[in-house]
C-alpha cells in the first residue's frame, strides 16, 4: 500500500495577517510543478491568520490547519476555539498534543482523545503528535511510551477511521533542538508505532496510516529522514517559517515520491 506523502509546517506564534499573505504569494511561486498530484501540503498559522491563510491559499495545493482546539462544540471556555470554528476558518487539519502544549499547559492524552473525537466529527484531519522525553529515551522506554500515547489518544477510533488521522512522531527532546533525531532512530520509532497500530487495529489499517516526522527538521537532514521506509512526510518548524525554506522542504519530499514507489 502506497501512502501519499506529506509536507507541512507549524508557525507557532509567528506571522501576522500581512506576513501570511506575503508568505503564500512567495511560496506558491516556488512550489514544484504538479505537486498537488503527488503530495499533501499544509501550513498551520496562528488563529488570527487562519482566515487570511485560507483565502491566500485558496485553489492551491496548500491546505491550512489550526495549532490546537478544544473538545467542546461551544460553551464557557474563555480563550478557546472549537472544531467548528476551525472549519469555519477554512481549516482542513488540526495539530493536537504538541510537546509545548503538554509541557507548558499540562495537557494530557486523555484530553487529547476528546479533541481527536471532536476533530473527526467535524471532518478535520487530526495531526496527532507523539513523542518521548529525553529521560524516557535514555531509559529505553520510547516505544512503550509512544504506544501508550497512541492507544489513549485514539481509544475511540475504529480501524476504518484510522486513515483519517495523521500521526506525527516528534521526540520531545528534539523539539527546538540543534539537531533532529537520527534517521535510523526515527525509522525504528515509526516502525514500532506502525506495529503498535497493527496490533490494535489490524495490519491493513496500520499500513494505511501516515506517520510523519517533526522535530528540528531542516533542509540539511530532510532528504535522509524522508528516505526511511516508514517516514511518510516531514513536519517542519523553523525550517518552514520562510516560503523559501518551506518550498525547499516540499521539494525534498517531492523528490522522494518516485523512490518510495519503486521500493518493495
């Protein structure tokens, strides 16, 4: 089963409305020809720029998404935003369980489960972040931790709906670091994540789910990362904050399509 590759970037708390429009204009001039037929592309702007981004990327291969959301459809949740509000703003995706949300806002994967359910109910594709801390890595617990996060966050998701979720392996110790995890290390984590999915939802469903890598992705390391058999895309942070940088990441992923199609 050939999984459609992805390239995306999360802007965190960067880029206001005018910068967003400028980013879109410059990026669209640089995207490889025909990329819409081979890749899924996404950008995750801050909430204030979502509508502007959706308008600026309308009719292009680039889809937009939110960086977080609440699980409730409405109510007394000051400062929060619902799944329906994201779809109103033109979003196709929503990022959930980013390391910074877990670390600084004390989010749990039990809460993330509620968000996943709400996202799917509103036809949003959850980009579910999974990752171990440095201590968990050092203790050899990475795969156990990742499998637990996966099982908790997707507890209510059946095998048929698994393909509607994108898994983003983002080792917490590599977020904002000088270097990404090594390609071999990433491939091993993705392999075991897919095995955990297979044990829970069956081999066919596990083969279809996409697992992308994020965590200090760069132009320098992107080619080696995307070459790994179980890496289905790159999720860039700082490297994708300029249109030139993100276009380069897209080109790296696009160049890997034919190689992966020829692999056994």
